[in-house]
């Protein structure tokens, strides 16, 4: 789990939708977590990956907005927002493995062509039967 400095975070609680009955109209339980991505000190590659993963949750000012309103309490929604943020940053920190191009051997190419010829012969034999009278 990524360690996120408190100075980079700001929380705002809103009246949420979802479960809660009439209580949902009275109490601000939904948590809007705003994160200054530049304050996280990510390397440029990780920042690019985070920007891709975040999509529309990232503003042009480099602020990541996560809205958590799944639960009925502020504490649970706050924990959910922070967990989602941490998971997103952890995922962005993973460097994808470089793909090493491989080339099929001559024998493999020959086997492929032989297989195609065999299939072709089977299909050619499925034509109409002509009488030899």
C-alpha cells in the first residue's frame, strides 16, 4: 500500500445517494477525496500510468478526485476513498514488463504450411462427386 502524505489530500463530505433511507437527505456521508498528484512525488512514468488509469477522475490541474458514497457512514466512505486511491497509486507504480519479440523457427513455419496443405486437401475432397460414365 502506498504511503500518501496528508498534505496532498483534502476531503469534503457531501449529501450522498444510495443506501440510508431518509437519513441520506439529512447527513453528509459521501466523501469526495481530492489529491494533488504533483505533491505525491511520483516519477514521470508512474505519473503517466496514473493519468491513464484515472481517466476522467484526473483534472487538468493534476488533481485526482475520488467520490466514495457506497456506505452509510462518513468513516466507512473515507476509508473506502483512501483504499481506492492507494490501490490506484499502487497499480500506477507497477512497471509493465517489456515484450521480447520472438521469431518462429524454420521448422515451425514448415509445420504450419504442412498443416495448411493437409486441411486444404481435406476441404478439396468435399466437393461434388462427379460420375465417371
